[in-house]
């Protein structure tokens, strides 16, 4: 069902926790800019942060279909969809995919928690 290795998601979860835990990282719940580039604007202050760069690279290195699965998983964990709507979540994520998907994922508050919840909903876990 998941076209993305759960271990890969767990590595992204760990790095996202590390990045979002930093004191200087502030990501608003609602975008101040309604255009699609708000995520890049929010993250612009962090381009020199090695944790941010590593997290962004991890996501950008995924194939587009894997990035689509990551976004759908995040939405599932956030409660936008439930397990029975997985194919709908994938379809919407596929329709919204851009080369800036990594910025969108990273700029989502609580992204690590949402990804973990999404994994759990599909029967996976980051626990050993």
C-alpha cells in the first residue's frame, strides 16, 4: 500500500524532529502569504542550517512518486484523510506535486508527528 520504505520515513521523521526542535525555527500554523511560495519564504532564513539542508536533501532525493506518498502520509496523519481514503490522498498529492514539495513538507508544523501518525494508520511504526 505504501510506495515508500517506512525506514526512510522514520529517518525523515527523526531529522524533522531535530530541525523543528531548534529554538529559532518558527513556522506559522497559517501561511501569511496565500500564494504557494509561503513555505520557501518561511524557510529562507534556514538555508545555512545543516539540519535543514540534510532534511531537505533527504526529501528531494526521493523519486516524485515517493514524495507524493510522503505528502499523502502526512495528510493521513494530520487527519485530512483516513485509511479508507488513501488512494484519494495519493491522487490529490500527485495533482499538487511540484519541485518544491520538500519545502512544503518541512514547513508543515508538526510534520514529524503527522508522518508517524500516518505510518501508524497504515500499520507501520518507527519504534524498534
